[in-house]
């Protein structure tokens, strides 16, 4: 969850710099933000339909692939607002799916903890989410700050022309907003595949045994 949030926050936090210094028009940032917002809302609405047809691992895998494709497209978009918009839709639809899945994974650990250790810690478990969000925000801010300095950006004011950043500075921006988030998200996905045990069948087994032990109601 932390790795995913770091990647997500880097992308959203760097968007204004990308639109100003790579695309070349900061005034188009509200358009990009609007597209991202609509994509996320649409994803939240259709997620229940997909969750009925596909299991969580399939949805997570599909969403991860969608994010990688979106970032690849983003890397070639630069001054094409259409390509930037399409890439943003792919990325933010997938991110909305993954954020919902993360909440489900987190909720499942409550019953897992009760089954494993005989104690139920709902408040402690759910308090992890805001902590992780803050960690993601803090570390992403650090990455953005360092990247801005390395790119040679001295101000984010809209009156600074895109030409004020060198070619190497543009490359630095693209690495920060595209490559680092992809790496974080893919490593997080790898950890999920290797370490997260609670799939639908295992969760059903947990619930069944908890009912047999009389620890939850039928």
C-alpha cells in the first residue's frame, strides 16, 4: 500500500510541473485534472460490475497492466494533449481500482488476525490507511523536491516559459513522474503476489473456522 501511494502521489504532485515544462502550457492543467477526476469517478462506479465477474487477483493484475500501458503512453505523449488525456484515463481508472482493492485487502486482515492470533483489531487495522497515505505523501514530496532541483526548476509560477528548463531537465521530470511511480507500483504488486495470502477461498476458510470456533456470528 505504501509503495502504491508513493507512486500515485508522485504522479499527482508532479502533474503541474509536467504540464508546464514538458507539455508547455500550465493553463491546460485544469483540463487534465478534470479528465483524471472523471476517470476516477467512473472507475469507482463500474468497479462493482467488474468485481462480480473477476476475482481480486485478476482485477489487480489487469489494473497493474493498465497502469504500465498508461505510463508508457504518457512517456511518448509530451505535447499531445489527446495522448496525455488517454494515458491519464488509463492510469487513473487503474489506480481507482487498486485503491479499492487495497481497502478490501486491509479489511480482510481483520478476520485473518482474529483467526491467526485470536484477537480482533479493527480500529488499529483501519488506522493504517491514513498513516500510509501520510507516508506516501511525505516521501513523494521528497522525491518531487529533489527532482525539481535536479531539473533546474527555480519556480512553479506560470509566467516561466517551458524553455527555461533544459532537455536534461525535461528528462528528469519525465523520470520522476513516469519511471519512479511505475517502479514503486510494480514492486508493490510483486510483494502482493509473493506475500499476500488472503484470496477469496482462503478468506472463506477463515470465516468458516471462526464460525466453528464461535468467534463470529452465523
